[in-house]
C-alpha cells in the first residue's frame, strides 16, 4: 500500500499485529512490543501509528503512539495510562491481536550536521529513544528528560538504561537536576545547535527561549486527539502561522515558529 | 472487483460500480494522501461539506470518543466553493468514481451562489448532496432540515438551479424522517441520505463545563447504527426515491442490514477511521448474499426485509 503521506518515504497503511511483550515501566507507564504480520518499514522518529485492539469497537479509535524502536517486523511503543483507551491498551496481554494504521505523518528529519539537543517532557521522550539510538553514532546528540520528580524513579531509570548520558531534570529536585527540561537545555545549548522537542505544549512553547542564545532550527512534535490519521476528518486541525494544519499529516513535527508565531 | 458480480447500481440518477459510498467529511480531498487500494469496493466518493466562503472550522477541541461512538465538532472546515472547483474537484476525479459534492448553506442566496459556481463543472459532479443540517439565518437559525417549510424551499430552489442528480442528506433530529423524506421527493430530490450525525454532547467534569465550545456535537460510529437503521426503515416506507443508508455502519453485516431495511446504497464514514478495507468487505458480503439467494443484482437486496 504505497502512499506518499510522509515526506520521508514510509508508507501509511492498515496493518495487523500482535502484542508480544508488555511491561510496566513505572508511574502508569507501559512499554509494549508489537509484531507486525506483514513486516514493517522503519518509520522516522516522530511518525506515529494509530493502534487498537482488533475487533473491539469500544474504545473505538486507535491511539496515536510514536514508536520508541522499530525492526523489520516489530514496533515498540511507550505510553501512559491517561484514559479509557490507554487503560484498555495497558490491560492487553501478550498474544492480543491489534490493528495499526501507519506510519502516519511527517516525523523528524534524518541526522543533521549540527549538534542535536532533544528536549522531552515525561512520555515525550518516546520518539527520542528511537532518534538517539539511530543517530548517536552519526552525530553529537544530547537527550534531556524532564519529569515531575517523586514517583518517577522507575520510569527515569528505564529511560536511562536506553539512552547513555541521558540528562534528567525534575521539578522537585528528587531526580537529576532541579528544574525543567527547557532550563536544562539552556545550560547546554550552544549557538547553532538544532533542537527537537516533544512533551506538553507549555514546555514546547518555552523552547522558544533557546532562540535567544542563537539556537538553530527548533522542531516540535505535537500531541493531538485524532481519528482518521490520514488527513480526512480534520479532527486534529489547528491554526498555525501558515493557516489551518492537520497534526496527522502536516505534522506531528512542525517548525516552532509555525505553532507559536505570537509567543515572543 | 473480481468476484463481486451484480454490485453495479443505478441510484438517484447516478450509475455506480458498487453501492458503497464514502460519506462526506471523512476522506482527504488531496489524492496524494489516499492510501493505495483504500478505495477498493467504493462506488462513489463524497467531498467535504462545502460552503460559499472558506471556513476554518470550530476552535477548541473537535473530537471526543464516547461509548462505541465518536462526537465531532469540526464546524465545516473547508476551502470554500471557488477553491474547491478550481482545485479539489479536479483532483478528486482521480478516484475514477463519481464524486458527490456535499453543499452546506445558511441562506437561499448562499445556496444559489454555490450551485451556480458548480454548474460549469457539472460533468465532474456525480451528484449534489444537500446538507440540510445547517442553520437557516432567515428563520432565526432554525436548522433547514428540521423545518418543513425551510426544507421545501431549499430543495425546490436547488432543483430549479441544479439539473444534475440531486440528493438530500437529512438530519436525524427531525420529528418524522418519513415526512421529511417525502418533502424532498415532492420537491424533486432524486435520493435521500438517511441520515447525518446525531446531536449529542460531552461534559468535561474536571473543568465543569461542556467539552465542546459549541456545546453540542455530532455523534457517529457503531453506537448509532440501530438508530440509523430504524430511520432508513421509516424513510424507505415513505418514499419511492432511493434511500441511502448512513449511520454507524461498521461491519459488512451492517451494510447488508441497511439494504434489507430498504436502502439502495450505503455511506460509510467513521468505520474508515480504523478499517480502510471495509468497503471491499461490504462488497464481498453483498455478493455472497446475492449468490446465496440467487438474486440478479444488488438492487434486489433493497427492502427484502420489508416483504
């Protein structure tokens, strides 16, 4: 099923898969691995799949999740239980058949020539687990994870095991440096660095501070409620500097200025 | 569609290769975004709801899942009829199937302007699908499709201007879907689409306020299928023109049920959000039924449950 939704060449289609691993990684967060029946192309970091249990119509919609790792026949996802859909997903045992639509959207670009700073808030680290694993041998990559603090130890430890040199910050100072992920980025950034962000909207907005000290391009990956994943329903449309854009096909990765044109 | 014999249908002035139509508002209007093979089994494709002027749609949250359903408050985001005629309408032809153009309007003046802009491209328009779920500004915002006088006026007017196939997509919020279907028939519509989304709402309990800025939103998905099926049954009993069943079709069996209840074709929407192969599966199911009952064509399925 060829489709030129993604500028990076991956193909969006409906796929069948089976959960082969599910584990808690603390604080209501789960890691699952899904084996894809017909094999899978490798999505770009930031591209996502809509995933749901096959044959189940309640919850109705797939949940958009960006893989944290991919192989020729499997995809790994990380999510946090926040509602009915993710709660249902977390309850599914290995062997459960799932439907996936993807890879959807435009992800982050490939390796860049500049130093790369990846700034994440909590579960926003998902696409950067993939990006750092794929790019750290090709370029200098710094990954920053901001979490609330107390209670997030297991999650932070799990992420650290996957990202050598992960810089952790916490609001209450119980994990890593006290402060938020953007403050941490300010302490390491050098003029010309490229910055990618994924996390709560408030955090993404604050990334604009990095421009003040000469950051190069800043790209942000947005989260949104969505239904179709192929640009049809407009459930994920949002106003941007260049008009209404759909997170599912025009994003989820956008240039910072496009999303926050009036921030400063 | 090899193996799907007998699915060709003549419906409401339109000749379609299968009785499965992609409903308005669910399919991207740019062919570059269509997954390949995803339109297998589809007989016709309906555009987004189009208005005279471009609309950015509703602000705030736009979708909310409910039990086996989906509430949406998109607000008719669309590029406007001029842009559509110059760009999307031409691109949509690459689907190689009839293209329905869904038209929304708040006044007769708007309706006239939209149809007149479509007239030069009439050969590219399979049928006009009038969406009468919009407010009628000259009647204090009362929905066109809930007001017999308004509906009569709009359909009669559209009939005078638009000589091609004319369908009306009714609101399920009517007091009598049969009566409103008859009005459409009497005013010259060639088919009625029964129906649109059902008005519902959600509350954000944490914020203690309605989830959607516009408070009410349209409910679709499997949750509404029995409601839509009943509406199709009533409409099909009230008119001679074809009834297009629309609402909550999720499995091939649902489409068969709609047709047995009296639909001449079906529209699918929300189900495509998780299964692009549904139209082809519906075709297979209808073909199997045709063969099992030794029927001549899909048209003979229509209304068999009413005998």
